[in-house]
């Protein structure tokens, strides 16, 4: 359990930047850490940057979906940003279209999206829905 | 192999090469085939000369019917080049093979004349079989060359037919033309997603006006592309839905409600602009031009 993905706090948002290849144990640790941190920091938004992730399998895909659902239960919006084309294709080919996850192209537009969601500017009429 | 007899043919070809060549070229020019006008006399003469020289060299050591023997390497090289150039010039298979077969007549005539009444049937038979083999080899090489041309064109089409164009800051369009199959969808998907990544686009419009037929497979491919784009944070709009397409979709029971579809590219573009909170407006204070 030496490996750990850092979770940074930015106001009422949490920033997770995955800088290494995800393996199963790492994903589980992240899931634990993140849920605890959301509660501790009373975070309203979670931004997960996976722009350096080049390989995914169905487990990691499901993990991302789970994290989003768990955050939702804890009243925090999750946005996954920077998914590589190859990763997106793989997930779709695996039949994991992750309908529950909100996505954005990069960190900047991801933060904008989270801001909109938190500020409650009619979240139902959102672009990414 | 009967060496004295084949030796006679080899002698003849070596000795009377120029005369045979002249007869042969005259014969080929006389043929009114489809390919008659497509090759100049000079080029024909050059090809014929090269073939005959290689042929003379090859049969000098006795006849071997197996055209794959190492002694025929030279000749095969000449034939391969010939097939390649003829394939590129749109000659047909039989026209290409006739190049070899047409050598028979001048060669046999001269052989008969030189023999002066002696029996040349055996010679004619062996040389005829040999030329047949070479002719077949030529048509095979020709077909291979044509297949290469077709394969190359297919690949080029795959590359050419998937351009991604930028319509506006943040909006790209992918006009699809031609039938969508699995291989092509893969290329389309990859090039779209890579372009979106490179241009930081928020909207991608897939225009299918140029797709002639749609079936469940095509629809599924489209949906996959849309889903993959969504995972990257890009919204896909599908435009260019023709009435026929709409009917097919409903009849096949394909669910496209997850995707925004528009009848025309213009509609999709204006929707994308609207979502980016932009608008195209007429400039005021200027006299209208019409």
C-alpha cells in the first residue's frame, strides 16, 4: 500500500491527477481515500484527470463509474477529464459507456463544468448530459 | 531433355535474333487489340528486345519447362517488369499474355525455313510448351500487380475519405462519404477523436449526408463513436439524416434518442453555436446587398 494517488484540495473541490498507470489495488486505494476525503473536506466537486492514462481495462472502467456514483451519494459532482482517444475507444469496445460519468476535455473545462454544477445553474440542462 | 534439338532453337534465336525481333514486332503492331494504341512502338521494341535477349540467354543451356528454375531468373525479372508496366497502363490479362504468345508464329516460321524440310515438330512442341508456361507466368504476375494497385487504392481511400474540418473555435465537423464498414469506422473514430483532442473542440458534428445506406451495424458504429467522444468530454451531433435514413432507423428499431440528430449540417452547427453561447448576427447600419 505504498503507492497512493495524491488528492489535492482546491476550495470545495478535490483534484485527483492520475500520473501513473492504474492497477487494481491503486484504484481501490483511491476509492477509499477519495470517499474519506470528500466527507472530511465536505467537498462539492471531484475532478479526476486521467490524461496520462494510456491503458484501461474493464475493472478500472468500472472503478471510475463507482467513484462517480459514490461521490454522488456524498453530494459531490465528479468530472473525469482528459481521457485519451485510445482509452475512450477501449472502454466503448468493452461495452462500458459509463453513462453516469460527466466528462470534459481538459482540466480547465472540467473546472468550469464543476463550477456550473455546484453553483446550480440549472444542472439538468447541462451540455454534457 | 533432348539437347541436339533444343540446341537448334537456341542457335537460331542467338543467330537470327534481330530478324525474329523485327517479325515479332511487326506481328504485335498488326494486332488490333484494345491495347494497340496505348503503347508506343519504341516502348514495345524496347520490351521485346529485352525479353528476347533474356530468352536467348536462358534457353542457351537447354530447355527447362519449369519457369521457376534459377536459370530463368533474368527472364522472370523482365516479365515481372513488363506485367507491372502493363497493369499500370490498363492492359487486360489476355493482352498481356498475348505479348508472349505472339512470339510463336515468327519463331516457328523461321525455324521451319531454316530446317529446310527436316522434321521440326519436336522443337516446335517444346518451344511452344515453354512459351505457354512463360505466358501463364506473365498473367499471374500481371494479376498480382493489379491486386497491389487495388490494395493501395483501398488504403488511400480509407485515408482520404475521413477528413476532420474545423468549423469554428471549438466545433469540428466530420463529413462522411461512402459506405461505413467496421474497418472504416475504426479509422473514422480514431481520426475524429485525435483531431478533437488536438483542436480542443467541445462539439463534433458527424455529417452522414454522403453515406448511401444505413443498417443496424452502421448505426451501432455511429453510436460507438458518439459514446467514445462523450467519454472524452466532447458532445457529438449527427447531421445529414435523410428521410430514407429516418425511416430505416425506425423500422429497424434502432434507438438514437441518446444522440442529438439534426436534418442538416447547418442546423447542427447553429445548435453547437448556441450551446457555446455564440450567435451569427446580421451587421446593423449597413445597407443590405440584396
